[in-house]
C-alpha cells in the first residue's frame, strides 16, 4: 500500500503548490496543456463531449497520462511528481524515526487539523446555491442499491481503509498501552468517531456536488465521479468557481495531505513496530537507520507510480494490493481468534484487562455475524473484481494475472505459515501436530501474576 498511497498524497502536494497563484491554473482553458475540447463548466455550450479545465489540468498537467499507453507502456518518471512524492516520504520519515514519541506529536496536528478544515468547508459549502439539493440527494436512501454487491464491498473497503482493521495499525499502536487500558471504551470511541467523520465529510462533498449541479444545470448523479476524479477534478472544479478560490484550494489540499499522512503513519508504524519487537537487537536499537532504509526502499518501488501512466498502476494496485487481500486477512483474523482461539478464552483475556467479560451481543457478533459477513464480502469481491477495477482504464490480459499474483503475495503468507507451523514448529504424530498448530503458543502468557493465558 505504501508503494502507491504516498503517490496519491504527492498529487495533493502538487495541487497545493499549484494553488499559490493569483489565479488557479485549472480555472481557464488558456494554458499550454489545454486542448481544443476544453471548455469551462460554467459555459452554456458545455456538453458531455467537452472536457473541463480541471479535468485537463489533472490528466494533462499533473499526470500527463496522454504520454503513456497504460500498463503496456507507462513512460519515464515525471520529475516534478517524483519530487512531490519524495517530499511526502521526507515528512513521513521525520514523523516515524523516533517511534510513537515523534509520530504521536505529529498526529496531534494531522488528526485535528482536518476537522477544522472540514467544518470551514462545510460552512462554505452549505452557503452555496444548490447545496440543499446536494444534501437532500445525500440523505435520501436508495434501498434498491442494497441488492448490488459492489455497494457492500465499497462499504467494507471504506471501513478497512479509514479505521484500519487488518492492516496491523490498531494492534501496533495499542501495543504501547498499559495492560489494563480500557480497550472497550477505546474501540467504541474510535469506531464511532470514524463513522461520524465519514458522515460529516459526506455533507461537505455533496453540498459542493449540489452546487456544481446547479452551475452546470444538470442532475447530481451526472456531476460526481468515483475515486481520484472526485477529489482531484470535481472538487477543484467547484473551488475554481467560488470567490476566494485560492484560499479554499490551499486549505482543501492541506486537509488531504494531513489525512493521507495519518494513514501512512499508521500503516508503516504497524510494520516497523512488529519488526522492531521481533528483532529488538538487530532492528530495535537501530530504528532511525531501519526506518530510513525502509522508506528509501518503498520510494524506489513506488517510482513506477510516478510515471506518465502511473495513475493506471495506482488504481490497479489499489484493487489487487490491499483491496482484495485485506478482506481475506480480516476474515482469517476473525476466524482464528473467535473460532480456534475461542470466544470464551478471548473474553477471559478481556476480563483480565477490564474486570468484566464482554456481553452476549459482542460474543454473537464475534462468533457468527462478523466472520460470515466478511467471508461473504470476500467471495463477492473475487466474483466482481472487474467492477472494482472500473471502466476508466484499460487493463491488458497479462496484467490481470499479475494482479492476482500481487493479491496472493499477501494472502499466501497465511497458509504458508500454517504449513510451517504444522511441519516444522510442531512435534509428534499428525493428529498431535494438528492440535498443537491450533493452540496458542505457550509463550503468550498472561500479564496478570499467577495466571497463564493459555490455560483458560
């Protein structure tokens, strides 16, 4: 994920620097990168055949994707884009090199600043003409879409990417807590804030979409785009038509950068913490050097996403990287903990920490609802992977095979470790090895004196 996610943040950095002008460069069609099809969205002659200045700025100035042929020929690395992404990696390094001591201080800014900007943008958005129609469209449910598996897949993916289950982020950060920390309270607070933040962001987005529909004199469903198009085309397009557009553009892309950095911190900290804990002498004592080498390696691996055809690779990796694998990983985590380790044993562990066992509601969710729901979503994702890729880009047949290989690079780690556990880390006959493989390690003892976690 680090090999393409930071590139998206790099796009936002490019926009941020481009915003420091008297007039936003995606406001008009008078630039060197514009084509004859370019036409402002406020024009009465604007049709579906025309392209907006914001769209051409993103595709022909920021990405210059017309110089490539998709995954078949991606072209060379774009220097200005690589410089922006390099700047992102520098920020990430100085936020992670000291561990939670440095990352914790940075997160105070990167976590709270977006809320300030969101509220400012919301106040501005609801004051625009047509915003009420956008909010009405946002809040009006379309129940028939619940029959569409893609809706459920997108919803699950949104939770995984915004909250972070399955990536190891929550495990890594919670490992720094004290043993008797109130994890129940933390789980409710973090998940609630996560969903409420997404709900708030919906008002910010759809108020502007309603405004754009009013400007273009069209319906809201014809204005919006999915993925990067919404953030880097539609919203900048709307900002360009507002008074004080430069100010709104600067704070909007600052918000995007801080949000992106938050996600990057968490994901990389999960991997760094795990490796430092596993190898405290070789890596833990040399954390600063290890983080530097790790980020340098990821940056080199990310260079293909900074080419002229990098946007196609970014979308490709988004689906075949964590997009499909994370569903399987989270299902295995749920099944492993609650079916094999056992809900009773897990509840006893929670009781050691909090002094009380989780209620029947949580036990039912853990045992039945969550694992079955995750498995169902995973199966639908595999069957509908073409829908997840979308129709915006062309993917040659060979790339699909490579994509499944990328997915398997994460997924196969689990069965490979199961094989290792059975053949090399267990002793005795076949049945004894199988029993040992499904038992917690004896080294995973309880933090409470006199109690052993595996004896429950």
